[in-house]
């Protein structure tokens, strides 16, 4: 693996999941793999699980992680080619990225969409310019359109749960991604990414349900069944992934705050005793009810804990490729 930006960078999802679960059983088995290697974690927006889990994963592999909050501690970066820099930006990515590439053996980047200009966000200009100019492997810690470490974690958590449930081991699980209400505009990153990864994995019957107007970009959802009827989608589901996202067309808007879309135990009764997932942070009693989050069907804590092993599997794969 040369970089990690999307599901397209992974040739065998099940093998990467197996590697992650190997590290979960023995976190320090490859403690020497990253010896004398330095990894830079650059954040252009806040993080809790992504930052800490990637730091832990890097240290488990013997790497030295250094965190830099670009949005708070560094110069304002310019990403436009040919820019006349007489405004608020101080340093161009063409100048900053090569230096960072000399400081580090690997760079992890977390950025965020503006949710104003669809074309600009979906061009992934920021992360692609780091790839172009840094000269070292780039790992996405979330970009304008995708969150691949989260999605790998989600597949790990689903497969781990299947292995613990004999009733699921001889069938294709039904996985449902359901929209949930929220108080503000939220990016499509997690929903895009989860859709991309479940479709690429290809071992589940995948259904996406949301109110009218919340269709995601078809490049990520192609292969899924899509319905505007949540209760219909939940019938006999084995896994339910709850997530809000703003509209793709028109871009970045809140078209509905219908609280009838919040997941509750009453809705869970329609499923096949489904396990419930969410990437966190979660707005309790807006996106998900307390009864779900604190109940026996919630995988949310396990899911978040698995972020370490997803990151460790990715970093190890890149380190192994560098040694070849």
C-alpha cells in the first residue's frame, strides 16, 4: 500500500481487516516495524478518536508520532495554483509540503469540506496537493468527501460481530445506513465512505435510507438499494449504521430536521436484533436515543475502540511497502 485515501487503495479488504484483528490480539507484535520512523499528523480541523487512535497505532509500531494543528498553530496555507498571495494566506502548500516530506517518513492529513462549493470540496484539492508535493506516503485522517479509516473500522467491527454470532455466519448480513436528524449541516464524508467501503467489500446486502433530497453522490452509492422509507429499510436488518449528512444537491443544506428519523428501540424491533453503529461524536436524543446508545445492541464503543487497529493495519501496510 503506497497511500491510504479511499477503498481504492486497498487490494484486499478482508486481508486488511485480518491484519487489524491480529494487532488487536497482539498490539506490539510489529514493534520494530516503525523503528526510527517519524509520522506527522496534520490537523486542519478538530479530532478526538482519529488523532488519539492514530497516535497509539503509530507508537504500537515503534514510530514517533508528532501532531501539528495547522489551523491553530501554523501559518494559513494557500492551495490555489498561481495565487497572488496578498490576502490572509501566508504560505503556499508548494512550499510547505516538501519540507514536511523531509521531516517525516509518512504524513497523515485531516481536512474538512467547506460545504459551500461542491466542485471545490469534491475535487479534494487539499489532500491531493499534499500527495503531489510532499513526496512521502499520505494517509487520510478524513478529507472533504471521505473518511477511510473510519470506514475500515466499520468493516472490522461488522466482521468481528459476525464472527461472534453463529446466526450470521452462514448468511449475507443486511447492512442499513440510515440518515438521522441533526441541528446543523454535516458533511457527507462518513456516509460516502461507508457506502464506498461496503460496496467494495461486497459481502453484505446494503440498503441506504434517507428523506427525499438527501441522495449521496452515486459514485459512492452505486450497488446499494436506496429507499426513502426508513421502516421498510430496517426490516430484518442485521446492522444499522446511523449518521446525519447534509444534502448533496442542493449542496450542504439542511432540508429536514424530522425527528421521526431518530433511531429508537421501537424501530429496532423491526430489525433482526440489529447491532447499531455510529462514528461519534453523536448528538444524543437527536440522532440516536439514549436507550439505543446505552443498550445491549450498541456497537458504538467497540467501534470507536477499533479505530486503533484500523490505523495500525494501514500504517503497517505502508511501512511494509516502503521496505520492499
